[in-house]
C-alpha cells in the first residue's frame, strides 16, 4: 500500500510539472519528439541528452534568464517582443519544446524547429534609447543568448545534475550545443568549455543592469505567476539559480550575494528540490525515452 501511495504521488507530481513546463500540447509534442522513428542530431546518452534531460535544467533555466537580462539590446528585445509578462508559461513551453525537439527529436523536426525560430527572429527589431537599432537576428545577439544558455545549463548540471560530466563530457556538450547554435545563426559558437568561458568574458564590457533588466529580475524572482502552494518550491529553484550567478552580476541586477549560505543552505535545498523533481519525473515517458 505505501508503495502504491508513493507511486500515485510521483505520477501526480510528475504530470503537474510536465503540464506546467510543456504546455497544453505537451502530450502530443512528447509523443512526436520521442516516438517518431528516424535519425536524430545527437545519439542517446551523449552529453547534450544527459544535460537537457536532467532536472538541473530547472535551475539552469532560471540562471540563463537572469544572465541574459544583462545585455541591454537582448533585454530590450525581450521586453518589447517576448510577452514574458503576459504569457510566461506559453514562452516557457515554447522554449522547452524547442530544446526537447533539437536534443531528442527527429532530425527533420529539429531542423523545422530551428527554421521557425529563425523566421520569428527575422521579424523582431527595434531601437535602443540612444537611437541605435537592434535585431533579434543579429549574430552577435544570438551569440550572447547562446553563450548565456550553454554556460548556465552546463554550470547547473555540474552542481545539481544526477551525473556531472567529466572534462571530455563538458567539451562534448559545448560542441553539441554549438551545432544547434550555428543552425540558429550564431557565427563561430564556442566548442569547448574553455572557449565558452572566454566567450562569456568577452561580453562583459557590453553588459549592464538596466532598469528593464532589474524589472525582469524582480518579476522572475518575486512575482512569478504561480499558485501560492507552488511559490515555496519555485523560490528554492530560483535561489539555486541566483546562487550560481557570477559575483560580478550581483550588483548590476541587485541580486543578493551570500557566499557562505549559497554554498551550504541554498545548495542543500537546491539539491533536494532537483532531486524531488527528478524523482517525480522519473516515470514520465519523456524521461524514460531520454535514458534509452
């Protein structure tokens, strides 16, 4: 009887998490991504499938969003065109579906997903406060988003992943996500962990904590569109994401910096939270397929 109760709880929690992340079409998309036979861009068990199939992506996703806000042009594009306030869960579902499709899906579906994103990017542009133009299709901005995401996902996986990667695995991951980045229009994406770190450092002179960035951070951390019972678990994930942010990002974004607490209490709670998510999602079809 206890086993049946725990099994039911796992299924219910896993289904709730999946529905929130994948959106209303999640079941259909999951069946298409994992069920359609044929060639994939990446083999099962490779570094990118390990990282993108792990619960640590919840922490990495928060960190990536926080880090991306630091580029003024990228942040302005998000503020003016993404609808992150009006439809945050729709945006999350689209992002998670893109990551799942390009990582686990049929090669033709993966290419189609990339083509859709590139088409959307071609329509997004505007003007910065100083009058200079910006465009979502700008290879430089695409490179920033790519670097911020890859570095965040990898960093979160090394701290909170079930099976952290060795050096060869980390380089493999960066090289594999570079293949997706190049298809999206990133010019010469970094292909090793060392190159990824160097690319992040190269962007630092361009980064700033603008009012738009700090507004987005407040929304992500303090005003998440969640029911009350879900806010405490989300707060743990968000704190874990903040705890992985570089020290130099804290003041521009008005983020707290509590190094001792972050290495102890926050990390322990983050490990518990990602472990619970991993446990809950373990019997979801997508999780089983990612382990094949």
